[in-house]
């Protein structure tokens, strides 16, 4: 029977599929770390209080990248190049989600509108990350090899999502509500398309590595398309909604350390 648990167990148990999974994850987290670091350095004067939180966000993502690379080293594996069609962060940028890298490479202060764009990007993508890590933690949180790492990353993703909600609500109260709502709706639609495309590409690569038969590949692809259809009709509203989180000032405290095993 196909399930998220059984699929990830297959990926975890095979060195080459695990190698690809960790390489993709490490690449995305490291890219996010760089982006947040640049945004923290370019925050406009009126939003300087956000800079330490943005920097903390980036430091967390850098830490996640190191954790995934450490998991590879524990098995004596080296990372592999990330196939472009599986590069979630790059594909999001190509669809205009978030701040373009050429913008971040210039030493020009950002605007409040740029900060709204950054936070809307974070709110949508961190929802995806938090949901995925919650699922993996539920199934593999007690796994001797990856369990501690999953719990640390899941906790960080929950903090990032809470932070994005809280700061967007603050900016909405300051008069940016229409821009925030419009941006969130557009980004949610774009993200679910990118996630569908990346999921299909990742499953195709895993299928080749693990030797999945054609019926299994077809069933997985159908499931990904069905999830996309549901998210386009219903799930996108959840990704674009805002609510005050129970965890306030989530990035204002000390970061959680990386697990000792990693």
C-alpha cells in the first residue's frame, strides 16, 4: 500500500535516494539562508527592528542545510548536484515569488513593500515546510538516524511560520493590508504549481533510483495531480490566510541548537 510513510521509508533505506533527498533539502535551506542574510542587511530604516529576526531566520536555514549535509556524512555519502527541475527555491524565483536575487545582490536598501513581499513569500513557503516537517516528524520522529534532526527542523519551521503571520498582521494594521492580501493570494497559487512540478520531478528521479514499476509511478503522479487540484480549489485559501499565532515573538529568543548527532 502506498503511503507517505512507506515512500519516505524507501527513500531513507536506499543510499542513493537518501543522498538525493538530503542534497535537495540542503541546497534549498542554504539558499534560504543566503536570501535572509541579504534581506537582514538591506532592511529599510523604518523596519530595522526586524533585522535580527530576519538574520535569525537565515541562521536557522543555514543550520538546516548543515544538518542535512551532516546526515549524509554519517552514512559516508557526499552530496550530489541538485537537478534544476527539483530546485524549489530557484523555480519560485523564476515565477516571481519573493525578492529577486539580482535585487538582493545590490547594496540598495529595501522598501517596506519589499519587506511585505519577503514576508508573504515566507508565510506561504514556511506553511509548506512546516506541514512537511510535521508529517515527517510524526512518522520518523523516533528514528535513531534522523529523528532528532527532524524535531529540531520542525520546531524552527513552526517558529518561522508564526513569525511571518505576526509580522504580516502588524504591517496590515499599519495600512498595507490590501498589498499583503493581494500578494499572498498570488503567491499561494504560484507556490502550489511549483510544488506540483517539483514533486513530479522528485518522484521521477526517485522512481528511477529505486526501480519503481510504471504502475506505481503513474499512481504517484496521479496522487500529486489530485493534491494540486485540491490545493488550487481549497488549500490555497489556507496558505493565504493570516491569524495571530499562539507563539508570539517566535524569532526573538535564542535559536535551538543543531542535534548533537548531526
